[in-house]
């Protein structure tokens, strides 16, 4: 058996880091209190997240929520929250979730200062983030000291497989959900054993509460019985956790734990296929907006390509300073003839079909096979680069990407892939990692 305590120790913050985080958090919250006192603002700061409850890994973010009295309006709360955030984070930048907040890396780690409303229970919430302090309070009273280490193990297991994080680029398990899994199952091994043996959805909660949700993961938020805390987890993320749980339990290894997935590309060999790579500069928008648009772009291209009879067998993407989309096709040149299936001969639509398909594009037919009429047409869009250009011109690729259609760079590759980030992502796809 592997030494799980050694795994935990290898990734947990040491005494110096814990003290540094405590001092920085205390200093920032002291400045927030002083600012509120001077300016007569009825609000107070609260440290939330993993750093506040002993479940953080090395280099974890610091999350400070400023809880405003509910007498403030939403816009006033947002305005004051940003003012306070910029006051304590001199190099802070504004980011947006349900409402704006201030984020900075100026202290050697990411610090977020987020405004919210002060509530005693979820029924009083005005915005979604108002629940977060309730989450912290719940976990502080339901996680034992031993279970805090179990949370770290589960986080490291998920991170290594690329399924940790609820943001839209991951669609995985949030820190809060990971902690709720340990509260429910008691330990890392119990959680992994149960989930790896699941048939179907992962469901935690009473039937009357879980029954109204359709997600692959349904975990009723203990602070809000109307909320599914696991709504962001995709079927893919759950399936990866099931698979990796099975393989880990069969042969436990420290290689299943880490802060990031290993990027160990497969050999870059000629697969007998054709690759097209689309490149464009990333617009200045946050991850949770651009990632869904890139995913929509790939779906739109794949669907439209199929309508032209081109089969995209794989796709991949990378979103950094540049967006790179990779498409792998069986072939990018089709025959100059395509078979067009018509209605059954008994159908009233036969005559309209014959009238529509009687021009110069008809290469053979019409003819009947087994009661249905067919015609063979000239395929004027039989080369993929022409079809792709048409698709990119007409398809809805997402609000921000649509504005950049004239800036696309399209490259075709036969044989080996080029040295690009998207190629590494494609060749590194592997579970368990």
C-alpha cells in the first residue's frame, strides 16, 4: 500500500506558508474594517474558502468576502465592494461572476475580494454568492481534523485527472463539492470506492429534494435544500472519476495524486488522417465566457461538416493568448458524386423530388431500390477547405468569436502535427493520467 500521509504532507502548506496566509488575510481584513469604519459602510470581511478551514493545498487562493447589510441595494453593494477591493488590492483587476469583484496576484498568490450580502440562511439570499459564508460555517462544524486531510487527498486525486474545478473550462468538482463528498462518505478511500462502483448518477440527498434535478451529479446543498451543489459537474468528469477510482483501487499508486495532470504526449506519428488547425487571437474576456464559445464553435463546425458529408473523428482546443482549434478528418477530399436519398415511391413527395432533382447536377438516376427513390448528384463541395471556409462564414460560432471571423488562420496538416499547444493537448489525452 502507498503512504497516503506522505502524499498529503507533500502537497500541504508548511507552517511558514500557513502563518504567511494567516498574516496576509488578517492584514487585508483589518484594512477592510478600517475603510468601512472611516467611510461609514455597514459591512464586515470574512475569510472563506479552503484557506479558512484547513483544507487548502500549497499556493491556494485567499478568498475574502465583504458581507454587506441587506439594507444596501445590489448596485450600491457592487460599487462599494469594488471600491474596497481596489483599496486593499493595489494591483487588483475587476472580474465578473454574478456581479463584479476584485482579484490580484500581487502577494505571490491569488487573492479575491468579493462583495456579498449578510444572511443567516439561504432563503434570505439576494445573490448566489451570498451562500458562500454559509458554506464555510457548515464545513467548519462538519469536517473533523482527520477529514480535512481526506479532502486534500480527494482534491489531489481529482486535480491529477483534470476534473477539479467548477469553472466552465473544466466542468468538474468544486472545492465545496469535494468537501461535501468527504462529509458524506467519511474518507477518501470510502468516497472513491463508492463512486467507482456507481451505476448511473452520483446522488446525495433525500429523494424529495434530489428528484427535481437531472444532472449527472446531484448533491443537495446542506445550506440550501433548493440547490444542487453538483450542477456544474459534467458526465465526462463523473465518468473519469469512476474510471480512475477503479484503476486506483486495483493498483494504488502515488502517481494518481498531483497538482496538475501530466502532459506526456503520445508519439506524434502519421495517423493516416488529415488535420485542420484554426488559430485566432484570444479576445479579452474571462474564461467562463470564452471556453463555452470555443466549445460551441467546435460543435457548430462538426455539425455543419457532417452536412457536407465530412466526418470529423476528433477535435481538441487550447485557449491561452491564442485560441487553437484542431479538427481531425478521415479525409478532406470526397468523390465528385454524392448519393441523394429521396422519399418512398408511395409518398406524395416523389413528384416534387423528381422536379427538384432534374437539372445539370444529376450525374445518374433517378432510380429505385427497395421502394425508395435515389438520385446521384455532382458534389460541388467535395474539398474540405472550401467547405470549412463556407462553414466559418455562415455558422454561429459564439458572440465574441463571430466578430473575429476575418482574423482566422487555417492550416492543413497531413502526417505529423505541428509543435503547438493544441497538438500537445491532443496527444496527451489520457485517463487515468
